[in-house]
C-alpha cells in the first residue's frame, strides 16, 4: 500500500513568505536539511506530523496552518486543486480530492451528509500519534479555499469542530466565519448539506481532461505495488455494490482514469476487471452471510445479481456449497468476520 506523502516543493516558498526559517523547521522536525532540494519529496506519516508540528512551533503566528492553507492565486494551486476547481460543484470537488488522496497517500477525506449538515474530515490512515493541530487547520482552510474560489462566493461553514483546545479560537472564527468548538469528539468542518450542490464558476471540463494524464502518471509512480492497485479497484467496486453490477466505466471514473487505462493496469497486474469484480462480490457475500440477517434474495440484490439462483451458483463456485449451508456452518462456528475494506 502507499505509505508516503508527497510534500509540495512550493511549501518552502510559502514558509519563507511567512517569515519562517525553513532550516529551523527542518531541524526541529528532525528532518534532513536538504529535504526541499529533492525533486520528489516523500515523507512518512510520522515525518509529516513532525514537519507540521515544527512549523507550528517555529512560527510566531498561531494561525499559521490557516495562513498556509489559504491561497487566492489559482496559478499557485497544486494540480489536484486545479482539477477540483474544474469540476462541476463543491460536492464533486470534495469527492474528486477524496479519490486522489485515497490513491496517492495514506490519507482519507471523509465526507458525510446527515440530515441538513455535511461534515468533512481528514484521516491519516497510518497515524499512531494524534495529528498536529496546525495540520488540521491547514486542511480545513484548504477546503474553504476550494469552496470559495470555486463558487466565487464567501461561503461559510456552519461550524468547525476541533478535538484539541486552541488559544486562537477568535482568529479561527474570523477566518472561517463561523463558531469554532473545541473539545469536540472529532475534527470536522461542517457545511450545510445543500452547499454540496453549489455549482463552480471555475468549472472547466477541458482542463480536467488535460490534467487526467498527469494524475495517471503520478498515480502509477506512487502506486508501484500493483497488489495495492487491485485492492483499490476492489474497494471501489464494493462501494458501488448497492443493488446493481458496477460497470468498468463507472469504476474507472471513480478512480479518475479511463476504462482503457484501468483494464490495462489490471492486465499488467495479472488480473482483469471481471476477476476483481468476482472477488469483490465474494468478499461482500461472505460478509453479508456472516454478519447480517439478510435473506439470500436480499444479498443477491445488493451484490448486483439478477436473481437468487444466479447468486447461489456463483457462491457454490466460490465456497463449494450453497450459501444457505455456508451460513449455517458459520453460525455453528463463531468467527471474527468483519466488513472487507
């Protein structure tokens, strides 16, 4: 799996513009003094956290994370940011960035609408220690930058929730334009659910198409482990197994690549779309039969089969017995089955 983050070389310039001594930051973080001289700056989660912790400690600005996450010059945006601005709406932009993060780094952007609220969170999947407060603020400021630049409005969140206390809450509230609640159970920036549908004035389908090959090249470099790529495809298929059989075009779109590229990379890995689809269904079938009271027809529907008989035939090929018998055997021998990733 992808274990490293790519630090943009432009971060050094941003730090220098903020009056922060880069050598002091690197020394405090325990990182090499020539870190920013590298063509591709790759760091582990531990090193990323150390870098951002050091930025917060060396800077005299308590809101440095917000400052570094705010950019008004689109010319200085990372290609991922440009691609996000080229999408059709705020919600689509977040989904695009979430897909990129999932593919390119051990990081996730979680977004969920509950009733009339839409919460966005960042999760560092290999983290052992708590994420630095300055990094959390940087990520939320970046989300707001994308939202405001894309919509062309001064959109404001409903609130920002933070786990750790802050000494500069008032400054954060002024920047985000909403209440900042410390001591919360999660780090999240919450918008109105309807904000996800706000169209982007920066939408540019042609630019998005031009950026696609660049993303494909970077992702190929970052995901050299093809077994991990198969896992990504399988996971994407499983997310779409909600009552219909996912087609390769939809899965490729979720992974921000063409269907031809997806099929070629699977072939290079010694697999195929049909094989990964079957494996995804197999994993989900085991989960449904082990951890739920779903009827076989209901499980067949969720897995995208035409009828229960088709599902039963496929399951017998996988496990050597009908799904009903397999479920009874599992109940007779309790296991620690869990939902596949």
